[in-house]
């Protein structure tokens, strides 16, 4: 093997390790974003339930006012 070949292998090995580190970082970032999306979905579901409940209460209040 030539010196150039050894340096090419070392360079590829270095690039591979660098890409693995970058990949780990992206996986962590992806996990954080997925967790944030799940939290936002849960918040949206609660907001929809609150809105639905408020509409129901408002409807009953209007019905009781009409009966008077």
C-alpha cells in the first residue's frame, strides 16, 4: 500500500467518524422535535375539548335564557 493509500484510508475513517457524530446529533434533534410535536398534539386536543365544553355550556345557557 502506498502512503497516499494510507492517507486516503485515514481521511475516509475521519470522515466516517465525523458523519457518525453528525448523525447522532441529528437523531437527538429529531427526537426533540418529535417530542415537541407530541406535546403540541396533546395541547391541541385539550384546547379542542375545552372549546367543545365551552360551546356546550354556552348552548345550555342560551336555552335556559330562552325558557325564562
